[in-house]
C-alpha cells in the first residue's frame, strides 16, 4: 500500500489534504512545525495521522520524514506576499531552503512523486489574461520569487534525477480553516471574520482589483488527481488551479456582507505594496492532463466559508458564558 507525506499538515490546505487521504483509507504521515499551522486543524484526524513535528529548515528532520514514503504533497510554506516584503529572509529560508531540503530527502528516500503547492503570483503584473502556464513568469515580491524557485527545483529534480514532480499554481484559495486574524491573513477569511464581528473591513486600493478566488475543495481534488495521473501527462509540469473566473474585491465584499448580514460599507485605504492588479487562470491544461474541474463555485464557496466562521465563533463562546 502506498504511503503519503503531507508537509504543512496542520495548515489550511495541508489539513484538508491529509483528511481527504485518510478518508480514502490511505496511510498518511504529516509534517508541521506549527509556525503558521494550528493544532486544532488536526483535531478531526488525530490518532489516524502519523504526525511528525518538525521544520523543513532542518534537513535531517525532513529526510527522516521522507523514509518509506511513496508520494509527497508539499503544502508547507511561510505564505503571504506582505510577510515576504517585510521579512524576506525568514520566508526565503522556509520556502526555498525548505523545499530544497524536502527534494533532497525525497530523492534519498526514493520517493516516487511530489505534488508541490506553487503560486499564481508567479505571473506578476504582466499583460495577458487568462494566465497560461506557457507565459514567462514575472514575479514581483519575494514570496512569488521563492515559490517560483521551488517550481524550478521541482522541474530540475524530474529532469536530472527522475523524481516525478508536479507543480500546482494555486489562485487565491479560500475556505474553512484559513487563518482569519493574522496581519497576513487572506482577504476572504479576514473580511468574513471582521464582518461577523461587526467590524468594518478595509479594501486596499479602489477594490477593482480582481482575483480568481478558488474554494479549497477544488485545490484538494486537484492534488489527489495530480498525484494519480500518469507520469507522462504530469511529471515536470506546471498547472494552474483555479475556477477560471475573475471577481473584484468590491463584488466579493458585497456578497460576503450579504451572507454575513453586515450592512456597513467598506473602508478604503492605500494600495498594498507588491500587490498584483488582477489574476485569472486558464485551467484547460489541468483539465486535459488529469481531469481537473472546479467542484465548488465562487458563491457556494463563499456561503460555506461564512457558515464555517459563524460556527467557529459560536463554538468559541465559553461554556459558562451567558451569551
Ligand atoms: C494570495 C495568497 C498567496 C498566493 C496568491 C496567489 C494569501 C494570504 N495569499 O495572495 O499565498 O500565492 O494569492 O494565489 O492567501 N486586501 C484588502 N484588504 C485586506 C487584505 C487584502 O483589500 O484587509 C486585498 C489585497 O490588497 C489584494 C487582495 O485583497 O489586492 C487579495 O489579497 P490576499 O488575500 O492577501 O491575497 P494575494 O496577495 O492575492
């Protein structure tokens, strides 16, 4: 029976991927250092996951975690464009050195395939929509540069060492378990929490920037499909994972507010440094190579997300509270 390693298993995507694999009856090891991952994300898989606490910057630790593993789903990263602008060195060591350590560990352990969480931010602000994988990447902030370096390393390990690697360029994944209250939180989680708490979110810029927002279940299914696809269709390749639709922040704000029962308008602030204006994916390559298709659309994803945060907030009320 195949064995799986999920890096970043306590994170937003890693925890959902680990859970999906365990629900299929697979043997799954998880690796996380809880730098951004949360213990509570492992609650539903506790006891079933072979959990290893460790840091990707520790080459020996990740090499040991790779032993006996057939497939790796590499989700661990120190995410966020603004975090990387503020502190590029820390995110560089986690994202670039960490990915390199994983590749070395995987190569030594004879891992068959790695599916890597790449980022659509690699396209940068160049003209031309929708984004196709054949475009030359033009990353701006350190974070997309780091994620792109990981992609190039993935391709190199396929070409040079025959380790099958597949890169999935995620486009703004959102949904339950995304951390909503960090200065580096994704916009969807942040806005949902603020609105449900009765606080006014701030839109950076005029709100007309657009994103190909993608519900987390779509990214989970893409990982499972990419892991199983024949090597000749996917090895050494890069794929966009998105819905193939662009939604502006102003539009997103309106729908979120409706779902959250929030009636105040947005505040507007200065544009964020290193931000890209638009993102929209062509997803035909992933469709053709491994049958990827978005399972949950934008509005349904928003509804599920707001419902989940509502539930979380209810559960956070202390047992003996009168609220
Ligand atoms: C996101 C991901 C990044 C991924 C990239 C491409 C997060 C935290 N970042 O970056 O990992 O590589 O997509 O898939 O998920 N905004 C506001 N107000 C706020 C917060 C954000 O207006 O309070 C705006 C930002 O300026 C930006 C947009 O919302 O224009 C999206 O921001 P964010 O959710 O941080 O995502 P990206 O920077 O697009």
